C-alpha cells in the first residue's frame, strides 16, 4: 500500500500477485530529492522470498497478459495510479 506519513513522506509497500505485501520486519530504503537531499519516500526492499513470489506470480500472469490488448493494459495501469 502507498500512504503518506505525517511528515509528507510517501511510503510504498510491495504489490505482488494483486495484493499489498508487507512482512512484520519489512525493510525499507529512502528515496531522496536529488536537488535538496530531503527524504521524499520510503520504498519496501524485497526479501529473497518476496522476489521469488513476485517472479513466480509474473510468470503465471504472463500467460494471460500476453493476450491482453493495449487499451486493456492501459486501463489496468490507470487503475493502479488511483
């Protein structure tokens, strides 16, 4: 899930296989504004298990995704923005 903390820093968890994934001990890394050095976001750093889950899910999804039209793909991506 992506959410904003009280200090206006965005935090992004992992989205794998259609679900937001976050371990209890999830590691994060900071994203910095290159002009100011200010922290603008925190992004989840995937563990080895989370990477394997993501790759396996992507392989399974590709079977149907490869037949999805470009307009349909665009709709999915626009929905992700919301």
